[in-house]
């Protein structure tokens, strides 16, 4: 609409709750709608109309309301009609009837005037239309008349002539004073001087506000202003889905974060919650958790800061039975969720008016034809759900190396076809059942970004010489065993439960010395490490508490807990992702109770605390040789380092970052592939040890071992075998590798 309209309908609304700048912030229902028609060409005013919305109490007299109350309410209505000052007063029993009455009366009045047909609403600010009319209609599933989708903001029209005025501080009183319009009514309500802005607006104030607004409009239309009302505000009728590039710039003042959404909500449900405010194209992005499921949060991008500020006023408004929290967010947050870099995804999402369905659990060898056949109608069924665009309407999600992930996205032309497709949820494709979900463009981008981006901790690079065995990661023998390892904890056990379990040994725990071991999903694994003040107290605690029962306050079940003493090096190894061997023992004295034997390894990866200090161990190799083979731990985990060129899976520009709080996505390689625990320092010669597990019990001994390593230089009389009677016979040697490729065998029986 570029030409000036023929009529302006000056509108003012009141609710049963807050008024002024807080109008619509408390989700109260619309109570009163007042309007007056302004003839723009002839500069004349029509009559003042008032529409009162009240439920029909006569229908509730049998159950909730007495007849006396109904009579009193009718008398109050008559008294209001006599004192409000409106020319015509109408009543409606619900919002839908109120819209019909308003649209009918406004159309009749325009037709009677006969000076034109185009009419547009005019309000004092944005709240009346955007925060009252549209949100209440959306929550009640009521169709809003077309006239409420465009309106003039009288404050913005006034600011075109008074550029120095503050838009947020403007109100009808300020505009009237600036235009020298007298305010003769003493009961006029001034929002800037209201002592209780959250109180209900008096009934007669709405009529007075409309009369004053109409006078301001006439003054702006007259000389010397001669204002033209030609560019009204627009309210988006529906949300438009679209794509967003990671290279796009998103203003921080246009993004909000909504929390507490129902898990089954879609981007259209979010747009319905923010009805009346204009969301940017593709600006509703649902967030996914580490497992790829919706976590009840969404990032929403609006077209301007003004709409973002209005969205913040809907904090703790309701979506069904749930209240939604609304907070500020940044453009960077939005791009992390909705931004994409894949051209294939951009082409897939470029089709408009398409419904997206996500398929999960596909066989890895599924083809486009099989997906099309899956959605093709069966002979006994009449329902059809053809895929929009055929094979072009299917997008498989793959890893960077081209391997399928089992996910795919499918386009459908209309909601009817999409609903028909969703009814195939958990039907079989091949030998697997397929899960189907209604999806969004932002979810497509998130899933593709997750699988196409390199992990936080890439796989360690290949060794310099592939034939060399890896360095042992076991801690050196003889370490101070001043820590406790608790195994078999209840999964609901807390730190308080652990301290209660320790009893008198709680006073021997170092400050912040309790370290829960989490699995890859961030959940308790049943293991725990505790730092004690001395090795003696740790040994006493293990002997006293081993296999005692621990009860969790948050769970009804109880379990017996195994307690072992261990060293700080062992604890650090487990927390950094390693494991402890069954056969790893130490040379210091130990009892037959098992306290000297490290417990079996847990099968889950561990998450380390943000910082941890390790006891310094003297290196076996010279510093230069060790640095050439394996970089220091701190350099690998804390300092970004580019991978060597020619890697088949990750690009050379990938960076190494350690995130101790959460693995996202899960690391494909364990930190155990990096040798940060040196070998024992008790060797007296620059040779190496080699462990050969799995030897035959009835072998011929040294002769077979020498034949197995033919071609390597073996130290004289340095190859021996030992037999140990401990439930079984086994051979044991400690591994280590030397860069000179000469291998010398030493035998050590570690007791």
C-alpha cells in the first residue's frame, strides 16, 4: 500500500490486566475495543464505537452464577454505557464474535460514508495489534480478520515530523502537547504519570484516548504538516521457512532463545507462539541435543530489534499447558544452529512450500529407489504420499568420508501428503523399522553440520614407523598409592552419599578430592576416585570399606562397593580416557586381599575435571628422542596443532581442542593412543623391552622366542621365560620401543 488510504480507523484496546507499556505482557484477555473512523480526504470524524467483550453469564446460571449476580452485571453494563461517552456500544460474548461485530460495523460505516473503500487501522504504538489481538487469537485458534494484518503506528507517523522525539517515550499526551492540542477532559489518563501501570485501565479512558488520537490524526493531515499515511506496518500471516548460510551476518539484537518448548513442537508452533511479531525467513531454529533429539529450546530471529524487544515481553507466556521462557541470544548462537555450508542442502531446501520429514534408522545400504518405494502406496491402501520431486526430494546424511549415517530427509508437497507419510512410522524397510518425524530446515542444517564437521578430538596421527609397537601407558611401578578407587556405585549416588559411605575416613579426604567418573554420554559410570591425605589412610579405608553396601538417597536400590587403593598416576590415566590392566601390579608390598592389584578397567570413556596435576616422572628416553616420537601431553590436548597433510579422514587444517566438560560429538579415538606415560626408568642400558602375550604353555621356551625375532639384534643371554603359579601360567614382559630398531629382551617378574 503506497497511496494514501481513504479512511483511518483509530483503534484502542484494553484488557483485564496491565495497561500502558505493559499491555499484553500478562496474557490477559481482551476486554474492550474502541474505534473511531477518520475520513482522510474530507478530514472529518465519524462516531465513537465501543465493543465490550463479556461472557454470557446467563448460560452459566445453573452451575456457577446466581441470578442475582446476572442482574447486577446487567445493571453495571447499563451504567457503563451511560457514562463512557461512546456514541455506539456493542457487546460480544467471545473474541470470535467480537471480531465479526467489529468487521461488520466498520465495513457498514465505510460503505455509508461513500467517499472511498480503502481503510486501515491506526493505533498508539505496536502493542494493541501485535501483543493483544494476534496472540490471543492464536492461543484460541481464532481466525483474525484481514484488517488486523496492517496498521499505522501513530507514534512513528508523528516522529516523521518531530525527529528529535524519543519513540519509546512517546504517548498520546506528549503528541497532543507538541501539536498544541488542548486536553479538556480532566479524567484523561496519562500513561507516563500512572502510579500503577499494572492496574486495569478505567472504562472511560479508552473512549477519551480514541478521541484524542483522532484529533492528532486530523492535525497531522492538515497544514502545515499535510502528512500522508501511505506505508503501514505489516503483520506476517504465516512463517516462511528458508535456509541460512554460516557466512551471513545476523544482528545480535534480533535473536532470542526460547526454552521449555514441548518436544513435539515444530517451527510453525514457535511462529504461532510469537504470532503478531515478524520472524525472519527461516528464523525459527529448533535445537538438538547430543543424541540428535530436540531438547526443548529454539533460537528465533526477528526482522528488527523492535520485534525482538516485544518478544521478550512474552517471557513465561504459555504454549498449551507449558510456560515458555524467553531470553536474549546472539547472532553467533543462531548461526551455530541454523547456519549451513552444504550446497547440496541449500539446493534441497530451496524449494518453497515443502513439508520436510526426517527418516531415522535406515539401513546403511538403502538407496533412493528403496525410499521411494517405501512411500509409494500399497495396493490395498488408497492413501498416497508421493515424494516431491522424486529422487531430488530425498537427501541422505553422510559422514565426511561418504559413509551413510542412517538418516535422510524427504520432501512432500503438502501437509496432507506429509501426514500420510508419517503414518508409516516404524514400518519396515528391509530388515529395519524406520522412525519418521516432521522436521524443519534448521534441523536439516544441524544434522548435516554435526556429521560433516570434524570432531573436537581428531584421531591421533599415524606413527612415524608403522612397524613399531606402541608405548605402554601403564603408570610406573612404585607410585604413592594415596588415592582410593570405588567401583560399583549406585548410578544415583551423589558426592554426599560417597562421603556418608566413607564415614570416619571423610576427614582424610583432600579438599575437592572426590572425582566422579562419567561415561561418554555424561552419565555416572559407577566409578569414583578419591584423593586421601596419605597412603596409610587410603590402605586402611580400602581394608575397612571393601565390599560394604552403599545406599543412595535418590534411589531405593543399594549396592556393595569395591574399594581399592591406587596412585595419582592411575587415577589420572582413567580420568584422561585410559584403562587399568588386570595384570598390572606393583613391586611394593601388598596383601592377598586384592588391594595391591588394580581393578579391571571400565569400558566407558572418562571425562576429566577442568584441571588436574600429575606427579612428574623422569623420562627414560632423551628429551629430543621422546619429542620426535610422541609430543608432550600438554601440547596435544591444550595447544591447537594442525594435522599432517595427506590424512584420509580429516582435513589438514583441522585443529585439536580438548573439551573436558562434554564430548560433542563423541571422540572417534581415545586419548590412550597418545603415549604420555613413559616406560619404567629402572633400565640400565639404552635397550628396549618387549611383551609377547599369548604364548603357548607347552612351547620350547627361549629357542622359539629367538626364532620369532630373527633378523633383530638380541642381547646375549638376555632372553628368558618365567613361569608364575597364580591360577594360570603366563609370560610377562614390559613393552618399550627404541628408535634404533634393535630389540633386547629382558625378563622381569613383577610381584
